[in-house]
């Protein structure tokens, strides 16, 4: 048998070199991509919050996916090339060289397959963490991009407040959460300057006299406000409140209110009919003897032509569900008179209001009642199906947007128990909007106990009307 020519050997050797060069290039590419993947993964160690190690961004996922696809392609090509080498070992003169290089390729293939296997295991671990992350706060779950609220603000107190507070024991607390996310209203980001002014203080010192700034933030959607680590400013001389049997129908001590942000500087000014008070809603609410005393106990405004009134009396409303009304909410602008009258019938009422130009919350508290400093922007802090009664007057009027009214009514429906009463007291609007507002109430499908529409007689024109109703929430036992 003739020995293979030098040309044939040289051709075979060049073919082997070409294959090795190609495979070596693939191996180099894999190394570069893998190192890039490791580099990106190391970025997670820069995150300060331990919970963020659970969060995998989409960019990292795309890199891992690209590495997997590249590895699978290289493995396939290596296997094809290795099979080709093994099939060509019939030539005895070149078998030694081919065997040597096929062994080399087999080693490379084994290393690449081990990397591929580790990536698959990493995907399984990531999937497991993704399942475990269901028990973590929703804001800690995988997200599209990093958008830390703390990075938006310059004041250190805000940055510390909005950062996630992980549990010190490294496990879920008794509430089932791995950490605490102290929230602020989304509109706080649109009022950055005002919020930073509000949070600019010395820790442990006395807070600024800035409740009016705080209320401005709340009314404009920065609600809830962040907590602060300073002491609220109190009146310079605080006297003890009057006894409960006196405080209900007596103007409080002027020394128990900080008056710096109000036009009136005492309760006598607020109760006066002539003094400019700085507000128009419930202008006579501080006049306890003449204006407030008869309210809900006797009819005050009666349309002589129609012999109708929008004023319902407390005894006749309680008679609808005799003995069943025990606790409720008054969402109005006032000084707590509705709660004071309901207390005489052994009904506990929480009064939700804000300080619109006068110390309404302080007045309610000094009368011995419970104020709830709450804006219309916020969800009611009560659990579902718990209240017997919700009453509202002088607050939800014709200014309110129809969509907002829907959200408010559905929230009220949430906290009212089945059989509870919704008392709409003297809601006023222009005639052309009346039907739209009534439709918003009708969608609740409540039982009508009282329903009346009367002209608003405090103005010369007849464009505005009053609407009052007492409605009962249905049981709704099924979906």
C-alpha cells in the first residue's frame, strides 16, 4: 500500500487547524459573553437593601438568555465537528493527530456543557425565588426598571423615610411581611419643593408651625404625608379641657388652640356673625347656641311653597333601624354637632374633616368628640362592612367630579355593613347636573327610605337645588 502523500497530510493538518481555529473562536466568544454576564450580575452587590437581591431586571434576563442560546449553538457545532473527526479516523497515518485533537475538543465540549448546566440550574433557582417573592411586598417584586423613590428627593429625612425597612430578624414579621415600606402619596413627587420644606427640620427638635403647609400637601394629593421625627408645636399655655357635661355645648378655652394660621384669633370671633373669619363653609358652625343647637332636632329650612325641607331629623332616621345604629362616620365640614346629638341617642360618631380656615378638628376634640383629620383623597381607614351609618353634609356638593364621586361612594359602600344607612344631607348642585348625580347614587341599588329634592332658597335665582336621602345598603350575599 502506498503511503499518503505529503500534500494529503498537509491538507488534513490544515483542515484540523481550521477546525481548531473556528472552535477556539467560539470558545473565546463564550468566555467574553460569560464574563460580561458575571460583570452584570456583580452589580447586584452594590444594592444596599438586602431585599433587592431578589429583584432580577429584564436586562439581566436578556443577557442570560443570550448566553444560553450561544452556548447551545456552540455545543451543537462542537458535537457535529467531533463526530466528523471520529468518522475520519480510518486513515492510520493521521489517526494519532485526529485522536489528539478530538480529545481536546471533547474536553472543551465538556467544559461548555458544564457552564450550560450551571445556567440551567441558575434559571431554576431564579424561578424558585420568583415564586418565593410572592410573599414579599409587591414593590419588591421584579420590575421593569429601577426607580427608587429615595433617589428623587434631596432632603435626607425623606430619603430615609421612603426606603424599605427590612425586618431585623431576617424573616417575616407577625403581619406576614418581610419588611416595611412607609408610603407617601403619589402627588408628593409633583410637590417636591413643598414636601422638602415640610421635611426640613432637626431630629428631636420642635417642628415648625407648618400645619397649613401640611394640609396643602394633603389636599393636593400628597396624602398620606410622611411621618416626622420632631415634636409637634403645642399651644404655649394649654389648660385642661372642660368636663364632658360642660364641653359639649360650650365654647372651649382659647388657650388650647394655636391661632397663628387663622384670621380669627379666638372662638368668640368664630362664633360672631359679623367678623371676617377666612372661610365660608359652615360659617355659623361655631355659634353653638343659636345655629348649632337646633340642627337635626327641629326643621330649620322649610320651603313654604312646597312645604318640603331637605333637613331630616335624627329621631326619625334612627326610627328606620330602631336599635341597630350604634357606630358611624360623619364626613362633613363642621364642629361635631352631629356627633354630639347622636351621642345623646347612644350612637358613637367619628367626625372626619379638615381645618378649612378654622380649627374644626381642635373644636371637635375640645367638645369631647373624636375628630378624624382626613381628606377626600384618601381611602377610609375602616375595614369592610363595619359601620352602621355614614352621614355627609356641606362637603360633597356640585363641585365634585363624577368619577371621583363614584370612587367615594363605592368606598363608603365598602365600609357600610349590610343593612347600614347612607344619609346624604342637603347635597346641592345646579339643576342641569342633578340627574347625573342622582344616577351615581342609584347605581348603588340601595333601598330608599327618604328621598327629596327641594329648591335652594338662599339665593334669588332658582338654578340650584338641595337633595337629601336616607338609603339602606342591601345584603348582597352572593357574587
